[in-house]
């Protein structure tokens, strides 16, 4: 699945780069997004290599350009929605997971790959916060607030806050580059509280709806772990 | 978990990128204007529709 997530992100970053250029964003941001698109293709190739080494099937690359937000938003809001959902939420949350994996990785090859991914993902996440820093003085960002819970929920997919199937919480998974589901839920919420929410507040985006969503997921987490 | 460090590197680091751009010679309003007249408003659509369903794609996208 990771393979198609990476190829999908590549298509999205390429489109975001063009959108930012058209909106008059600084060249640094336009270039960062274009580079992120190329990075994601390389990441997909790493995923494919790892799958082949484990005699697993390599899934087909994502060929659809999929955006997160509603299509009927005004152009600047739509661009902002997609940058925020991709970089401020997904890539920022992914960084926290990669840091956890890096701490646990014992296999030398896996460690090298994870280091490369983390180096790239830092830039992919920064892109979103840099965009907000630029956009906050140009566009009205107040529309974002009510959408943040939807973005946060979409990033995890429908599965993360559902009961774990057998084996998904096995602590041994960490060494092979997979964060056990139980730990993934905690990392997700901790990162939301300590990085993502304060990040939005840093750039003047109201976070009450996102805080309420995080609170509800925290209760769900408690019930799952009873 | 080094979350405080992540906040500094990602959130504040992102803001610093734009600040550095603004200090690098432009007025900070747009270092990369669209081609042609810079006063032209952004085009009707900044992003293509692609294969996105009308209500948006529902992930997942994180590791």
C-alpha cells in the first residue's frame, strides 16, 4: 500500500508546484514541491525494492491525481486545503512515524532507506508550514478551521482507529520497518497535540474543531485499549 | 519522542524558509509571480480536477 501512497503523493506534489507558481508563491516553495514530487517517485522505488526482496507483490502505481478537498472551493482555498492536508498534516505526521522507525531499525539497509526518507520528508512537511507562513498575509485562512478534522481523519484512513487485527500490535514489527498499530495511534495523536495543532496556531489558524476531533479520538483510543 | 524538536524543525523551519526568501532580495510578496502582468489575479483554477471525487479523496496518506 505504501508504494501507491508514494506514487499518488508524487502526482499531487507536481500539481501543487504548478498551482503555487500560478498563485505567485515564492520560487523556494514552487521548487520544494517539484522536488518533493521527484522524491516520492524515488521512495516508491525503494518500497518496490523492499517488497521484491521479501518476495511480495509490488502493487500498481497510483495513476490518478487525487486531491483531498471538495472541488468547489475557490481556487486559493482549494490550493491551500491541498497543501495543508498533504504537508502540514500527512507529511508532518509521517515524520513522527519515521523517527520512531529509525530509532528501532536494526537492519543496515532498512536504516539507510529510512534515513533517506526522513531527510526528504522534513522538506515535504516544511513546505506546508512555509506555505502557511507565506499565505497568512495574502489569503483568508479562516476557512481552514472547520476542515481540519476532515483532513486529520483522511490522513489516517478509515482503519487506524478501529480494533487491530491479530498480529497488528506485535512489537516485533518495529524492527522490520512497520510501526505496530497500537503505537501508531498514539504517535498520531501525540504529534497532533505537540506539533500539528501548535503549528496551525503559530500561523493564526483556529484549532478548536481539530482539538475537539483529537479529543474524541483520544477517547476512542482509550476504549480500544481497555 | 522528540516532538518538541519536530515542531522546531518543521513548523518554525518552514516559516524561516519564507523569511529567508523575503530577505533575499524580493519584497516578500511574491518571489515567483505568474508569467506576464503580476497584477493579474490567479487564474480561475489553480489545480486541475484530476481523478478526485467531488467530495475529495479519503486517504490514507501517512506512514
